[in-house]
């Protein structure tokens, strides 16, 4: 039957509008096992900034020169860099629960013994163990939360990002408060909290089942993924940006020379802005200028705040360095969410996302390790505390140039909101 001009065709029934659950809705519906893993993830992420407020206290107590202090970060991320190649294989070979628990136990041992270290070399060696444990836990925790969480994958990633943000913000604050008592106290406190997380994971997480018949994960697979030109170029650009990031983490506490509580407040502000920018600003920026454009914009902003920190050193204004550290959290949070998106849009889809992400993370954290080791030597070679910050500006310039060669059309075809949330979690 046709519709005449006096008849009105019935409107087609519209499909119910899809709506992602809010963060609070996501929290309320999660099972206990997800909460246990998220709690342990918070503590693991706390370890990234825990040492920052007490670097000067460690230097005074153990008579440690700057090049030894920065090794506390260099060896930590260096081992984590290499261990990224092992996590997928370990989870496949032994199961996620065993891998998670072993990682937590290694962190407990390293943190507990660090509280009794007699010299800086012992602390450096223990950070090697800590970095290995952190890599085993963090990489596996994301996969576990995504698989065990109720609701959409987007909601699970929101929960993981929340754990990340809380850990980055609370870690420096805990280090500052306990560090006012003794530089050993933050290590002891972290060991106790992580021991609780390890016990909860060992008792409450479901037992590992038998291995499936899926294709085995090999240690060399992430390196083979880097044969993709776009992934390789993006990973190199990310390595230079991360070098700038770890200039802030490893050198800014020494450059500021603040007592633990004040340094902790500065890095608490940094962690808070990092978390907020990653969750709320990054997706909106990607909507406006695309993921590649957002990455270039954020790296440029990072270069500007690094220049501000260098100026703060030159004019002798510690508050200016602290302001630059806090403000750096905004572009850093955006990059934590968007940078991996450019890398993950590469390839023809034949390489699993987890394998590409591991190869990308390998190069990214290599940049962090090299930077953390170099910063003190740069200050010594150039005779200026500002030198590492100027090098951070140069790292950002190189990163922008490298990323500009990425062919980003594939990234623009993806749904920005879901992709931004996913890659933000894979970044860590």
C-alpha cells in the first residue's frame, strides 16, 4: 500500500540509544575479584612516584651522589622495559593469577628489604627486583580486569584508569608523609600494603585454568611487531617524549631540593592533573584535532613547561620549577591516553593488539631508562642544573618531528572515545 498525501507514514521504531555506563555505575557492578586486582594496581602504581619526595633525604642519609640517585629510576624502568617482552609469555605459560601474584611478591620483597638498605647500591639493586615485579603485575592486571569486569570493555578500562590515577597521585603523597619521619618508612609502608594486595590476590582470584589451544605467545613476537613502519616510528617518538617525562620524575626532585612533604605535594599535584587530563581532556582533544594532532599538541605543550622549569633554575626560583612540574601533568595525561592510539592504529590487523603494545612499550620505556640514567651526567657535563630540562625540550622537539611522519589516516577511522580509553590503559 502506498502512502497518500493525506496519510502519515508511521515512524520507524528507533533502536534504543547505546549509553556507556558512568564511572560510578561501573564501580557498583564489579565483582570482588576486579576490586582486589584494582586495589593491588593502585599500590603498584604508587611505586612510580614513591621515591620522588625522599630523594634528597636518601642522598643525605646514604651520602649518595645525584648519578646514583637517578639510577633508582633508571634501573627500575630499564628492567621493566625488558620485562615487557616477558609478561605475555609468562601469563600464557603459567596463567594470569600466578603471574600477578609472583609480581606482587617480588615487589613486597624489594620494598621490605629497601627499608633496611645500608647504602645506595643496595637500593639500586632492589629497584631491579621491584621493576621486574611491577612489569609482571601491571601488564597482566589490565588483561585480567578487562576479562573479569562486568559491562563493556570501555567501563573496565575506566576502572583501570581510575586505579592508575589514584596510584600516581597518592604515591608521592605517601612518600612525603612517611618520609618526614624517615626515608625508610615509605618503603616499609608500601611493603605492608602490597603484602595485603598479594594475600588478597592469592586467596580471592580464581585459579588458573588449563592453557587454551590459541597460538602461543613467544618472547620475540613484540620485537617482530616493530617491523611495521608506523609502529616503529611512533615508538621512537614516544621514547623521546618519555625521556622528557622521566627528566621530571628523576631530576626535578633534586633540582628543587625540597623537604619530603613539600616535594610530595608538588608531585601529588602532578599526579592529579595527569589522571584528570587522561580521563577528561584527552578524548575531547582527539575529537577536535585527531589522535595524531592531539599527540603533537601535547608534546609541544610539554616542551614549553620543560623550558619553564629550566628558566626557574636559571632565575633561582624553586616555586617556578614546582609549577612547571605540576603543569606538566596536563600534557602528560593527554599523552598517556593518546600516544599509544597512534601506534595501535598501525599495521593491517594481523598482529594482536597486545603484542603490538608490548613492542611499543619496550621502546617507550627504553627511552625512560636512558633519560633517567643521563640526567645527572648532563648536569655535571654542562655544569648546570638546568641542562637536563633543556635536553627535555630537545627530546620533545625530536618527538614532534618523528610523530609528524606517522600516517595517521587509520587512526581517524576508529571511534575516538573507545579507542582513547583503551589505549590509555595499554600505555601503562
